């Protein structure tokens, strides 16, 4: 399968596929004329990469979980649980921070609205 077809099948751009390759996450065979040729295993790997990115992982973080990207490592793999746990903890911290900011903005809005009402 060529890059355009692979990208369409994955719902991403050809540029994103090239980015996965450039980052060392995906190795794609080339035909005699130099075109990238994607096998079914390449598509499954790219799909896993895409899904990790969609859940907030950077390509650098995914590189640390290379073993989890292959068909052999698609299940439990060394380091995968640790990396997922770290990401989950990071997301939990971000949620707390966002909740604090949300609460502060709501309090500020109440204060400003009450000040405007008192002035009228």
C-alpha cells in the first residue's frame, strides 16, 4: 500500500506518516522507484502510534515504548504499564490544576459581577 492510501486508511496525513518515520517510530520499506510501501504490520504499528498521540503521548514518549508498538508487543510489554501509569498521573495533575483555575475564574466572575451590580 502506498503512503496516500495508508494515510487515508489511518485517518491521518501522509506528512504525519513521514513524521512517524523521521522520529524512528516506523520503518517503511521502499519500492524500486523509492515510494514507501506499507505492509499490514506497518499500518497496525502506525495505528498504535496514532492512538498513543491521540491520548496525549509525545513522539519522544512513544519512542520509549517502541517495544509496545510491534505486533509482538501489542499486548503487555516491558515498560508499557509504567509509561501509561506515568501519563495517567500527569493527566491527573493537569486536571487538578485546571479545576483550580476554573474555580478561580468563576470566583473572579462572581466578584466582578457583584461589583457591577452594586455600582448600578
